[in-house]
């Protein structure tokens, strides 16, 4: 496979930035940006390219977190296996839930995804013996033969290839024939159908792929945090990732990473203020309102121009 | 058997809130194509207004039942004029995201001030105590809630489905531009209808205050259950909202007889079944995006 030169340069720069990130800010925050960024990319894959707003992706992020946490803790599996288990768990869950949700379109689809995610939140809360209920799944450790992954910095670099693989997969999906059909369905489903595409099937596959990526991100997040919390399944989690995606810019794929970075840095910056500690929703909600009213294109267009100028100096 | 009867009435009481809330959602969606995520937050504010009226001014339940919906309706009309109007014509997802953000601000703002602990609010003296229904005694207030919501729901249904005003509103819902061409000032009705929808949420909030504690998070889970009810009933259908509301309430409470954990699952199971066999909902017609 040959990649265009410009794409290669950009990709190399992005990898270099990902490698340097935990040296610039503390590693826990760096890992958070990395995985929330992938989560937001998963949302954009579905929303920006498929035109489907899922407000229930907390389900896949959270269930993957619990599965990965259990596989790592109870089976003592090395961390890539735990991540793989989480990813598969999320993708398998997305088969029935995606099928049911996609029976509706538009904003109805959004409401159904939200309701199903809430169902999983409820179930996880009820299944206390397995999930730990409100306490979450605690004492999750990440291991790999021959490596000591205790320190956050070590785990960041150990997990980096997995997460970058997720980003690469998203890129390949969007730029594949499949991705183009998806965009055509977003723009005009009736026409895509008339051209002979089984649009329902395409949307379902896109949903499963998106859930898988969200699951990959959620698994790494859980291992990074040492526990899976009930909050991962809460609707505010679904809202937060959509916020990051829209903040970054819809249909840009990488905008979600910028959105996640800006949002999490802002949260980190504000975490010392009283308002934010006691009522984070006021800040998050205000950002939401601001974006919808004044910044519907997101930050990515501005960001892309800056990057292009920066790269232009070297090329 | 007695337990079944009690649960049946509990289900009707819970269903009353679903019905009233999904009714407001249906009215707002019909008029503006906005799925109002903040509906639960305004329900909570309605309950808080009743609480404040009692604490600060000694104003009781009955006046609060009128004042709170009015206050929220006026606030809603202001909200529509200043913000939501700018989102008209855009993809419905922006309205959804806006009201989602609004929910977070209202809910966490209230939490900052009042904490998560619930404030008690007692039912008016006339409605305290219990009534004997056959062999079981049942709280009078809950019976009142069921009766009140049933009457209110049917009144709203009547106005929208059976009067000239309702006809104009329904016409505007189906074909806004054609309705305009026929000389009906559609835009004039958008602001009051939004206020009316929110007023219904506040009304539900005041009714809920004596049954459930008044707390900043009281609407947070309820709104999502209401969304499921709306999907079951068929979005935009007034009758669907009412029937699905009571149906979900009753089935959930009866399900709790077998296992308390079932209560929380019923609504989602019902939604899943309906999506399989009748995706447009019980009363839904062919859906528009």
C-alpha cells in the first residue's frame, strides 16, 4: 500500500507528537487525551461520515472497560489480550443493539441509543456481585511478561501502539470504498439504495466498527485508571464524547483528538477552581451551548490551517 | 392479590409522570422538531419552585400547581426567543445538543446550591391519608395524581386533536410552509407552544414533589426513560405519548412483583420489542427525519 507523501509526513508528525506528549504534560493526562481522542474519532466515524448521532456510546466504552478489567484482573491476562477482549465485547454487544437502534433514523436513532446505554448502566448497577455496583471494578492491574507497567509513563508507551492502531484503522475505514459508500448514504440514502447498496447493512457495520473502536479506547482507559467505574456507562459520558467530537469538528476524523485535547486540558486547568470541582456540568454544559450557537464547524478547520502553515515552513 | 392491586395503582401513578412529560416532548417536537433533553431539568425546576414557594413565602401546593408551570412557561418562551430560534432549520441534532448542554448547566448549578440530598415536600392536608379501595388502602395523593394527569392529558389531546387551534398547530407540524401559504401565522404559535410544553413538565414536577424528594437530580434518569416511552408511543403522537406513558408505568410496576430488578428493565425491553415489530411506535405514522 502506498501512502501519499503529505499524508506520510503528517502521520509521522502526529506519531512524534503522541510520543512526546507525556513528556510535555503528565502521563495520566496524556493517556486520557489519547484514548478520549480515539473515542471521539469513533463517534465521528459514525456521525461525521455516517450521519448517525449515537448518544449511547458510553455503553461500548463502559462494557469494554468492564470486560477488559475482568480479563486482566481475574484471568491475569497480559494487557493486550485484555484490550482485545474489551474490543470484542463492545463489538459483539453492538450487533444486536446496533440492529435495533438502526430500525429508526435521525434524532429517533439518537434517543434509542441513549435508552439502551441507560439500560446497561442500570444492569451494571444491579449486577453488584460481578461489576461491583457503585464501587466499580477495582484493583485492575496491567501486566505484560518481561515489562513492568506500574508507572503511568511506562503504560502510556506500552499502550500507544494499540491506540495508534485504532487511529490507523479509523483512517483506513474512512478512506476505503466502504467509507465512501457510508458518506454517500449520509448524503442521500435513497440514491445509495438505488445504486444497489444494502444501506442498512453498511450502517450496521459502521456502527459495529465504531463501537469496536470505542471499546478499544475504553479498555485502555480502564487499564490506565486501574479500575472500571460505573460512570463510564453513564449518559454524561456519552454526552462528553459527543461534545469533544463536535468541539473538534464533525466529519474531520482527527478533529475529535483536538476536541479531546482542548476539553481535557481545560478540565485539568479548571480542576483547581471550586466551581468546576463541585459542578463540572456547568462548565461542560456552557461549552456545549457555546459550540452549538457559535462554533458549529468546530476547532479543526482553524487548527488545520495552523498546522499546514507550520508544515509549510519545512516542506 | 392485594399486592397486585397496589402495584397496579403505583404503576398508574408512575405512568402519569411519563405521560405528562412525553406529552410535553411531543408537543415541542411537533412544533419545532427539537427533542428537548432539558425536559427533565424543567420538571425538576417545577418541583423546586413549589418547594421555594412553601419555604420562602408559605404558598402551598394548590397555588404552586398554577404558579410553577406559569413561571417555567415564561422562562421557556424567553429561552425560545433568545436561543432556540437561532437553531430553527438546522439539523435537529443541534437542538438536542443545545438542550443537553442546558440540562448540564441547570442540573449541576442546582446541585452546587442544594447538594444531592432530597428536600421533603408534604402533600396538602386535603389529600393526605389513605382511601380504601376494595380490600386495600391506598394513599389519597397518588390517586389524585392519577386522576389529575388523566384529565390533563385528555384535555391536551382534545385541544390539539379536536379544536380549530389544534388543527392549525397540527397543520403547522405536518407542512409548515403549506400552512403559511393558507394564511396561518405559524411562527406566532412556536413560542407559546414551547412554553406550554415546558409548562407541562413543570406541572409534572409540582405533582411529583410530594411523592418523590425534591432534588437536583430527580429529572436526570427520568428524561431518558421518557425518551424510551416516546419511542414506544411514536414521536409526535399525542395519543401515543399518553397511552405509552401509562402502559410503561403499569407494566414496570407489575413486573416488579416478580423481581424488583425487573422494574427498571421493562421499559427498555418493551422498546426493543417494539423496534422489532413496529419501529414507528404504537401510534406513530410513517416517520419524517
